[in-house]
C-alpha cells in the first residue's frame, strides 16, 4: 500500500515515509495513516509544503471538525480549492484553518463554510494565521455578545438564535441578515455599528464578510460543489510539468 501511494508522485519514498511517521505521531493507526497518505502527498505537492506540516494541518482539521480518516481526501480537496479561488496559498489556508477550526466546531460551521469565509478574507489580503484569528474572534463575538454588542445587534434587528427553537442560527444565515441590514445604513452608521459590535481583532472579518457577501456565497458554492477530486487533479497536472517530470525521474 505504501508503494502504491508513492508511485507516480513527485515525492521520494524516504520523504513519504517521514509523512507516514508524521501521521502516526498525530494519532493515526498504521492502516489509517496508509489510507490518508495519498492525500497528504498531494496536499504537500500542491501547497509546496513539508510533509510533516501537511500531515499536522490535515489531521488537526479532522479532529477539530469531528471528521473521520475517510474524510481526508475531502479535507485536502477543500484546502486546495479554497486556495485556488483566493489570494492565498494552500499553506496559508492550512495556517488560517488551524486558528479558525476550533471556533468553527464550537459554533457548528462546516469545513466548507469555514474555508469559504477564509477564501473571502484572502481576497482582501487577510491570510494565514491572521485570517484564522480574525474569523475565530468574529464568530465568538457574534454568538457570545457583550452587552454593548447585544444592544447594537438588537437595534439593528439581527438575532443569532432562532426564536422558535432557541438554537444558534447558521453562520451563513447570520452574515446574510447582518449584511442586508447594514446595506440599509449610511457609511457612518455602518462604521459605528462595526466599531461597537466587534473588537479590533474581528472588525476585518466583519467588514469583509458583510461587504463581499456575493463573493462569500460563490466561494461556498465552489468549495461545496467543485472541490471533489481537485487536489489529486492539481497534483497530477503539476506532475506533467517539466519540473514535475524531473522530480519523478529523480
């Protein structure tokens, strides 16, 4: 199985073995690590990352979103597709997801929703760990509002819980409602609301996501509907390049 995973890639067997060890060190059994290895090789190739970093990032996402090893290819595809449609790299997306994933899990965002939001932030050059931290704080401040923020949301007419069930509304729905209400305000009133409801660490996310709602929706549709198989296809395309063929030959 190890030979099948490495054959035809641009990764040397010794490097692939290090990636396998990294997966094992992150808690995967040997069989699970062998199952995940092809995705890790593709992710490292597409993102020009060290195998250990790719393994750490991908397994961390599995844990944060309560996914199974069988979802590893989904994780790799979403990382690669989100990076491809934005102004960030695969490595930048991995770094951003490390920071954002815990909050995303707590507030019930899917992997695809989180990736779409991070891709939208990247269009405004908010990338890497800074993007993940900003999104994490944005989510925390939406769902665990200070009294001051709660009053601002109430005046704006935006709620974050369903009146019937009492459950948290999905983040995409909250952002949609927030963007619709803010669009009715003048520039100063909008700026005042953002300054009141969000702190300095999350204002960039609040501005970007509510201002670029159409882009956010497009990104979500893309990473949901068009990501499957993207990482493998991208890695294969790189393998057909002159540099890729040389690496395979070596």
